[in-house]
């Protein structure tokens, strides 16, 4: 059962979309500690290392703003932030992660273009008291501890989780800083409360606070003995609450509210490598102190039933995002407000044919967005095979920096653009899905066209004035093939993708293709209470010629690499105590050659500076102990 893409839960095979489910068992088995690590091992998702900006999602080579990331179906951060470091989000109280492939702009709105990642937290245990702990460490010297528990009394259920991650940073010396890893500290606390109004109708409240500190040790500046370091502190708070569940046998409502707050502060220092003296660096940019918040709510009602031919969903959404730190344009408030109405309907015309349609209209105080719509068809070819076709539109909102940011120096001036419109995507996809009791096969062929793309352009050569404008277009085509086998003891998963991107659509045939392979296997030796897991992903090389943020044509190259993890879990003493040992990055080839000049944003620090694509974490052995009682 999956909950992403609609108000009520449905069977994964019942959905018009392909949905990958990553369970808490898989997360534990491979010692994934952040959302970034989980997405590394899903098809078409991989993170790039963007210096002090952290680990940035890059979906199918298209950038970081085309995937919607949710917590229990509600926003996890503001869609108008230019970058959100996914390595900041720990996995403290996770039940599963659902990755819906395809556009869900009609249902979820902004940025749900290529995929939607929905992080589902634990349902309260049926036990009166339930506690679970996970303590793990690796040969790198990092230490991670997670504890979570639930208590039930009458109609009330409450849960609490806390996670603490510490990494001291190892490797390299001050004179050879390119090998150094970033010291990091992260604390995450979660509280969940649920009150059962009716048997399937609940009121809920949840609070998550994430605090992290990362010391970014800069590379030595060429021909000097100086290195510029950044001590970054991030605090993020997420509050969700509402009423969700069934109000009748077939009708479900979701009346939910969300408030998120994000605060980043970069303290800068200069280190003299000859005598290791440290001095405070007063050269702070507009990006060294960020403070955003967003209030969001929605009301959605649906009727979903296999017994009826006609089903529907309808809803109303409101969001208000603010930049509280920078008053960039003195006469303009740096806030973005959106109001949306949405509706979709499914109609079963016959026993074998179902049709789907939907529409969303969004109004904003700062930009224009065309109405979104979707059309879907699902034809049952046999008891085991379905053919599905979808056509949907989606949009990406302009960011705070693209609309409001102003930067001036003698060589380059950037001014915000309050006339920006949303970037629009049109996506067509077909799926062949074949299923049995223990196996699932599906192949997905898709085509995406982007118009109104936002990029930085020179608008006045005399004063070197740049502005973000709607001029870029691109095309993406690709095919994914997925095979999953669920046996009593053995689970296998194999996926392959071949994607091509064309950032110059006027030039016929100028697609740049890259390939990915993903393989997972889990085997449970029941007699000895032991599970063995193996996971591997190949990211093919990526070559293309494209225009950078300064309007210059440059060659972009990224070498291919393998990610390989292996782990073993065994139960101790016939008690709910589990010991795990594993190896991460078995091939030790995560260090990717290549760099890029930012395409979608320029800060006053990366002008004409290329950012490394990735950083080498190296091979490491990890060990963990998990207890439940």
C-alpha cells in the first residue's frame, strides 16, 4: 500500500504512476543515515557535492529544482530556496520512503515535475510501550545513535525520536587540504502525537527539529599559503498538524497545516598554512546568513473505491513563503504567496479500461503560472498485465534569488526580476506493467519538454548587467526498466535507465545520453536468523556541451562510477537484538572527476569558479547494534 499521489492509501499496482518503496528494513540493513544517501541508490537520482552548499540533488542531469520532497505528504522545506542540502535530513523515525516517478503537479503543485519523494514516519505501535535503538559507527571514526519510542493510552498515541551524528573529519594535512573530509555534527529530534477521533479518522501533530554544524575546510588558494574555511550552522524546524482519515466508508479527508523554518549561518575564517594562524574573515556575502519560513495548508477530499466506476479528488491549497533575512529590494516585500484549487477524476469505462483527468489552477502574488492538467489511461491487457499512458504538465517556481537578489561589483551586476514566470514542463509517459504474486516488471518510456526555463542572461553589456529571465528550453527523453522479485527468503531488484537531455532543442539530434544500472539483493537465512544484503549502482559517464551561467559555451564531463555496498545482519541470543556489519563504497571509486559552473544561480563567491562534482568518501567498514523492546 502506498500513500503518495492521492489522499487515501491504494495498492502500488493500482496507481497510474510507478512508485518505488524503500522500507525501514532496507535503510537499516545498509546503514543509510540521510535522505541524500537513500536517493543515491535510487534510479536517476544522485547527489553532487557543491562545496559549502552541501549535497545537491541532481535528477537525471536536470538540476535540483524538479523533484518535490515531502514529509508525510506535507512540505519539508520552501520550494523557493535555491538549494537545500539533503544530507542535513536524518532518518530518525522513518517507516518507509516512497518515490513516485512522474509528474504530480496537479496534486502536489510546485516542483513535482520528474518525481516526488515522500518520507513516511512510523505509525504508533499497537503495544502499550515500544522502544527501538540503533547505534552505529564506521572506520571513518563517525558515530551515529538513534532512539525512538511510542506509547499508547486509550485513543492517544505519542512517539518521540532523537538522533545524534558525529564525524570528526579525517585525512589530509593543512598543506594538502584537497583530501580532507568535513567535520560534521547533526542532531535531529522528532515528536508525533495522534488522537483517534473515529476508527479511521485521526487528529495529528508532529514537530521535527534538525540542527547541524559542518566545517568546510577550503582548498589552498593557488600561489598562496592561505585557505578560506567556513563553519556552517543550520537550524530547521518543521511543524505539521491536522485531521486525516475516513469520514465515511469511501470518503477520505485531509485537512493539514504546515509551518517550516530554515536558518543558515556561515562563519568564515582565513587560515595561514605556514604558521596555522586563524583570522576571522569579515567578507560575508548575502548567502552567508539565510532565514526562510513558510506557512502552508490544504484541504483535500476524495472518494476512492474499487466498487464504483467514478472516483474523484478535490482540494484547496494556500502557501506563504518569506525571506526574513534580506530586504533586497527596499520597495518590495520578499515573500511569495500562492493559492491553488485542484480536482481530478477517475472513471472506469469498462472492466478493463480506466481513464483519469485532473486540473490545477494557481494564483501567486509574484509570478504567473498557467493552469496544470493531466490525462491518464490504464488498460488491463490481462490479469497480469497493464498498459498505462499519462500526459501531465508541471511547473517550477522562481526562487527568492532569481526574483529578488541584487549584487553589484565593478565587473558584474545582477538584479532581480519581478516579472519572472514559472518554468513549464510537459511530460508524456507510457508504462507496461506485468505483475504476479512474487514478481513485478515495469518499463517506462517518457518524454519531457521544458519551456520558460529560467537562466541568467546579459541584458545590458555597457554596464555588465545580468538578470534571470525566461529564455531557456530543454528536452529530456528516456526509458527505465525495472524488475522486482519478492520471495519468502530472497528479494531481487534490477533497474536500468537510459536518459538523454537536449539543452539546445533547436538543434536536431543534440541529445546527450547517460546510463544507470541498479541492483539490489537480500537473502534471509531463517535457520540462523541472518540476512545478507548487496546493493550496487553504476552511474555512466556524462558528456555534453552547454551554456554556463555567464552565457559561455563549455564542455561538461563527468566520469562514470560504481557505488557498491555489502552488509550482514544477524539476531543475537534469540532476543530482539540485531548486530550488523557492512562495507560501504566497496569499489572505492566514488571520487568523480569533473566540475561545473553554476547554471541556475550565481553567488558573489562562485563567479568564474568551478565547483567539484563530488568528494571521495572512500571505502569504509561500519558496525551497528539495533534493539527493540
